[in-house]
C-alpha cells in the first residue's frame, strides 16, 4: 500500500511540474479600436481620438457645454490617457489594459492544479506568480484546494468507516 501511495504522489508531482507556461504576451490592445458612445445621437469616438480631441470639438460632438470643473477633469483624464498610449497607438498602461482587456477568463488549469495537488503551498505559489492571468489563477487555485480538501475528507471518512 505504501508503494502505491508513494507512486501516486510521485506521479502527481511530475504532472504538475510539466505545466504549460501561459501566454504572457497577449495581442496588443490598440486605442483606435476601443470605441465610446458620445452624445445623444449615439456617435462613437475611439480612445485614441478622445485622448487628443480638443475641449471645443468634444463640446460640439456632445452638444453640451462643459463647466469649469468638468473641463479640468476632462483635461486631467486626457493627460492620463496620453501617458497610457504609446506612439503606435497601443495601450501600455496596466490600469487601462485591465479596464479594456480582461485577460484570460474561465477555467485556469494551472491554478486548479496548483491548488488541488499542492494544497495551500500551491495557492501561495499562485499569488507569487505575476502576469496578466494572476487573478484568474488565484481564483482557480482556491477552487482546486477546496475540491482537493473535500475529496480528502470524503476518502478519509470512507477509509475510517470501512475499518470498523
């Protein structure tokens, strides 16, 4: 029985060690492709245009005059947008990418395997890996840990109940 248990554990460790590296370079997010509805007529303007448009032109498009505070907020937001978009029109700001690019969603096998096979140490490892998929990996590491814990309790209960 000890040899079987040791073999299963060794197989699980080897399986986790061959996990695939996630794609850490997602396709670039172009500011010209992100569109916002502007005005009552339902016109759309790209993020790139919004970062360079003048206050007067935006007022013409929306049909609404900006107050002093709105004008200040608009110019401040425009400066932040300009810093987050490079010369080629690619969004480079991490905060802006999170708003417009959610990264990987759905089932994350690597995170699930870390939580299921490695336990709490795997959940800690999921927290330490820094890339675009960290949030999803951590979520699935916790789910994997929970499922592994429930299965371990079920197997232990079955083992001890069959012994009596």
